[in-house]
């Protein structure tokens, strides 16, 4: 099926994205990666997030969720802009208008994306979509308040269970799609 390949690519990209997230966002304060150029984490973050969210876009398409598709496309646009901006203008990263605008856009998008997840009805995994939607809505405002280190830290850590649930959804929907294709053959 047309949807199987993007979902399996999204699944593997999502795993890379989640593992890279821990280092890219420096959730673990230990300098485990000393000597590794941070540019590598930025490139991995950019590529894995775009591939992963393309799979989420496909899921939104199969579930007829406009807000899921819109949220995924917006993330696929914002992440490259953010990564480029943080590399090209490092002094703007973490402060000022660049981060404020990015945080507000990401926060608004996250809320809409979370609503899109909550509204998915045509899935056996409806409960997981609800949990993912709630987590997304909870963590979204935290990126807007970038000047509050506690909220930002909590938001960055909430991404981990959120991503894990999205990965589980992607895997289960992939398996469901694979089963339905076998039945149709």
C-alpha cells in the first residue's frame, strides 16, 4: 500500500528523533557527547523530525484529521527554520524575537495538533490518540514561556512520553494497515 512505506520510515525516523532529542535538547546534563560536533545533532534532528512528521501527516490523512495534517506540515516547516536559525544566528537562539515568534508558533501549532489527535475517531487505538492529544496540549504552552526555565524543562521532558505514544500509535497503525492489506489480497 501507498501508506505503508511512509509509516515504516516514520517509525524508524521517530526512534532516531526521540533518541537524538535527549542530546539535542540537552535533557541529560552529563556531557556524554564531548568531542562530537553539535551540528550533527542539529542535522539528525532536522532530518528525523521531518521524516517522522511526514508519517504523522500520512496518519492524519488516513484518519481524515485536518488538524493532524496541518500540525504535521507546520512542524515540518518550523523545525528546519528553527534549526537553520539556531545555526546561522546562534546569538538569537534562546532569546529575543526569533525564539519568541518560534515558541508562539510552535505552541499554537501544538495546541491545534493536540486537538487533531483528540478528534481522531476512526481508530482502534482511539485511547492512545486521546492520551497523545492531552500531552501535546499540556506541553504546548510551555514552549511559549521560554524565559521560565522550569516550564521549558518540564515541556522538553513531556515531549519524551508524547513521542513514545506517537511512536506506539505509528507502529500499531502500521501493523493494522499491514493486516488489512493481507486480508484484501
